[in-house]
C-alpha cells in the first residue's frame, strides 16, 4: 500500500495560464518533498488544461487533477479537501507562490506544537512593479501560539486568508470545515469555523506565502458591479450564523475584524451607488448581537461600543465614522508628504541628490570603487578583517577601497564619515558594497551594483523570521518589514558553515543561490594567528595582563531590554563577576567585554575591556564565558575553552529563543553557578563533544572569501 504524503497541496485554478507554472515550480522547489499536489481546474477556457497535462506527464510529480464546470474557488477547494490523503492540507492559489522552505518550516512547527493549524504571514508581490511588500503586525503578532478561547483573537486581523495556514486534515474533517461557494470572500466562513473550533493555533512571523497583486485577481475585479457588495454581506451573515464565542471578547474580535475590512473595501471595491445601502445592511446584520470591543482596541473602534452605533442603528453616525477613517488616512498621508517636503526627510533626500551629482564628478569610473559598511559603522568584525586583507592584497592594487567609520584606525584617505555626503555619493557610485549590518533604506542601491552581506556571526539566538521577537515587535511594528526590504537588496550572503547557511535560509528567507559558504574573515584571522606568540604578547602588554591566565566574560544583549534606559533595564542575567574573581583568586585575570548594545554593568574585581576588539581578546583569552552570543562560534575553531552561563534561559526563550538543535549540542558546556564555573576552569579539558561541535557548526572555508570576491564581483563586473 502506498504511504500517504505528509502534505496535500490543493490548488484551485481558473484561467491562470500566465502564473500556474510559477506556482507549481514553487512547490517543486520545496526543501520538503513528502507532498502531493491536487489541482482542481474550475472550468478554464485558456491553455491551463494543457499546462496541467504537461506537468502530470513530467517524471516524479505526485500530481492529481480534476476538472469541473466553473463553480468557484470555494467549491474547487472543497473538492480538493475530499480528494486529499495527506496528514496536513495547504491551500495555494494558482497565481501565488511560496518560499522554498515553507513546508519544511510549517510541518516542523505543526509536529512540534500539535496545533490544529499553523499560521504564517504573507507578503504581496506587485506583478507590474516587481516589488514585494507586507504588513506583519497584528495584536497577536508577538505571540508564539493561541490556545483555547484566545484563538478567537485571530479574527480581529485586518487581513486573514485561508491560504496562509497549514491545517491538520483530521481537524478539518472532524469539524466539517468547508468553504462557501461564492466569487469573493468565500474563505471567511472557513476561517471563522477553523478558528472557533481550534484548541491551538501556532503562529509564525515568517512571510512564507506570497500573494500576487495583479489586474486579474478577484480583489481587483467586479468593482463596478454588486459582487463585492453581495459577497461582503453574505460572508458576514454566514460567519455570524456559525460563530460560537468562547470568551467575553470573542464577538468583539469578530465584529472588529468585519469593520476593519469594511473600512478598506467601502471606497475601493463598492460602487458609489451601493455604499449607503452597504452601511444600512451591515448595521442591520450586526444589530441583534450584543458585543463590546476589546479593551486594547484602537479609539475609533471603541466608539462603536461607546456610542452604541450598531445596537441603536445609528446609520449616519456609522457613515460619519467611515468618512472620519478616510479623512484620517488623508491626513496621515499628507503629514508624511509634508515631512518629505519640509522636514528632516527632505534634507536627506536633497543630500542624496547632491551626492548623486558629487558621485558623477568625484568617481567617474564607479567600477574602481569598493565600499565597506561595518556593523553599526564600527571598524570591527568580519568587515574589518576582510577590509585589511583586501587593502594589503596586490590583486586589488589601484582600486579605491573605502570604509564607512569614524574610527581613526582606518587610514584617513580610506575613511568615510558615516554622516557625510561623501558616503552617500560612494554608496550611489560604488559597484561593490560589502556590508556587515542593515543598510538604511535611505541609501538606494544603484543599478548594476553588487551588494555582499557578511553578517556578524553564526547565530545561536533565533534571528528575524525564525523568532516572533516579542519585545522588539511590540515597540517597533515595522522591524521585520524594513529588514526584509533590506534583504531583498542583497546579491550574496556569506555563511561560516553548512549549519549557518541553513539558519540564514529560514531566518532571512534568502534564496539558495545567493547564500555562499566561504568562512568568516575574522575567524580565518584568528586561526592564522592563534600561534602567533609575539602578537599575543603585544596585546597582553597593551592591556596590562602580564602572564596570568585570562577568563573573558562576553555576554550578548537581551530583547527584553529593547527600548529601555539603563535604569529600566534588567541585568539580572549577568554573571557575578566579583564572586567569580573571588573564587578564582589572584592567579587569574577576569575580563569583561560588554556587548555594543548594552549599558556597561557596574563591575568590581575584574578588568573592563569593552573598548577592545573581540578577536584580539579571544586570541589572548584562556577561557571564554558567554551565553547566547555568536562569539562562541569564533572560540571553538581556535580551541578556546568555552563555558556557557545562561541563568535566564526560560525568559530568553519567551523573548527571542535559541536554535534548539545547537543548544542541545552545547548542553555539556552550560554551568549556572559561580563555584561550578570556577571549578570547571581549574580542570577544563576539551574533549570529544568539543571537537564534534566545532566540526559541525564552526568555520568551514570551502571558498576563500577574497578569491570569491575577485571571481564573482570584480571579474564579472570588470571591477
């Protein structure tokens, strides 16, 4: 008997000859291959049937199809549900596509969480402009999961689609969850039944689903007819009929979601002749239901409850609120426009324009310019050591190589101030930009330029889309959106090992062909100098360490201190350095290297070396104590003994999280009490676990990064 697939992918299609193959290719390219594809052809009259036949004939495709008369996407998906045999179901529209790690990530979370369905975010792809955009933040965005009655909170979303979820098939079958058969908003009742039936919803911040914005999409059609008018009212009525609230806020969540979408659709999708009628019929539909808006709702939404707009059928008041919504939108856009014309942003824009002109004058041949953009404009880390290597490499003789920093260690002729027009000119002119940090969106990427991202270490703590980053997103709603826009500009990214490459693929959603496993320049420098006695002696003498063994403590920062002052921050996680120095005695030097994002801790009995380069400290250290910092991946390749002190693990997991497989392999290196650390230092002997971790996760120079730059950027672009 043939084994059932883990995932059944259901694709309804109607006259999608332009996009269907791209949609299918996004499934074929998955890193997870235990799936079946079920295509329901909803009576297509173009070449769609031929595309389906061609794909079925292709070798190795587990693809089923069914052709039915044109009855709508809802009926097509329902047929797909009945045909599916997979443990999980995933709905994909024929003009959309998914990231190639989507199923791997979704199935992993479904298996681990036991959730009824796993929700991922979506992004929009503008087919005309060839650009991506997305809005990640909802009230529940910072949570990892919703359970029991709190699942109903999902219904307050500004947008929700049935296609952005991986469902347990048994869950859908048990609760008889199906689509309504109508042209638009057919998935509303499906979502409402799924949410109110669910006992657990797992939430991912990663935009794994891409919805194509094209003139042919249903949301852009029928705007001159009554289809959206009827579809909206029918969807609201059907949802109210099946809705079973589980908490006092449940009905408020549902209705706030209806009203949010009403505001969006009213002017965009509803003909002017039907707008007043839509208000009346919406109010009449909602009037029998007593509800209260949740306490954390926006002020405008609370007015509906406070003024009893629905319950007392205050149609004109509803109309005024709709107009107020659009007026506020106009004011918001006008305010942004004024800022661009008169404010600080305008000055920056003018600076960019001036920089363009300067770039043409100062750097007439941009192919000769290489610009380094360090982590927070610091002359440190990977960018520093790669810069040094290239400056002293005769193969780059005659090239104009610059570093954006105020650090006077960089020669004046090659140093560019981070807040100068010259820097903007160089960014706009350089054919090769090598960065180790996020590049502000103000700095536009010129056509034909190559941008190489070094990053600043292999991460142990979860990054960007692998974590909901609760504490950051609650304060900075645009955090992930802005950073993803940055990632889309990268041509290549350097990874230190195969393990690091896997992390960056999911955390940054970076394409496989852009990710290069070459090894980090800073780790290469450490390996090359680990036996350099003269250099080590010079560093020790400069720091006044003498011949005593050095214990280096280098913690990372905490998300839960994000946006807080030093007085507000919680440093309870930090190691008791005074106690450790006392335990070790005068035979050792305890040195403390603060993270750049941290406020210096009050320390006694040890040396503050926060202003020193971390690679130099690692080179002379005899022991490293850290927590979730990527610095540990630099220590293993030079055989530096490592001890992890992570007293706040549970809190850190809730705030950011660590990569569990790496953390599990580090289990033998963890010590959470000062006497234990002192005792371990006295008798530390790296063993098999140390060597195994180093070989699995650390420096793996498949390609020399300088050689790579010469081959893939300088030669290809005649730099």
